[in-house]
C-alpha cells in the first residue's frame, strides 16, 4: 500500500534518469524530514551510483525503460530499480573497489559499502533492491 512517503518514477535509461532520481531523493527527504544527515547522504550516494550505472550500462535492442521506487519508514530507506535491459551478468560477491588509477568501476563498490543490502535479480531485465537501515534513532 503506497504511503505519502513512497515515490515512483518511470523513464528511459539515460542521463535525464539520474537527474530525476536526484530530484526524487530531494522529495523523499522533504517528506521524511527526520532522516539523519549520515543516513541521507549514504543512501543518496548509493542510489545515485546505481542510477548512474543503469543509465550508462543498460543494454538492449530497444530503449530501456526504468521504474524507480523510493521509500522510507521508521527502520530503513529503500529503493528498487526495475529495467527492461538485457540481464546484467554481475556477481555482487566479487565486486571490490578498483585501484586509485581506475577511471570507472567504483559505483557498485560504493553502493555495497554504504548499504545494508544490495540485491540484483534478473529475469526479463534487471531488478536492483537497495536498503539502508536507519542509524539515526
């Protein structure tokens, strides 16, 4: 059941998606003002990294559609990205921070470091489930 805290957006996997996700996060934190600064910053960072990865790496024969759902409750902040891209072949258990000279490859490592849970599922596309427990109480 949707609450006033739930935010849902839909669009294409492109650079505009990242901007829309940032705007949606701003709205989420306006709706839930009691989220602590550290939780908000870490969640924002993880969500931004996953949104950027989806926008940059989504591959398909046709435009990739993305749905993003953001939510906050008393115990956690969560985001779910669902896309129509070809399934991403990623083993989250093997993701690590690249060396300081690397120009890319940090996004998922940062998300894993700032979240309590990051799940990637594939079927007809990709589903990314992000969850950060709130440490602000």
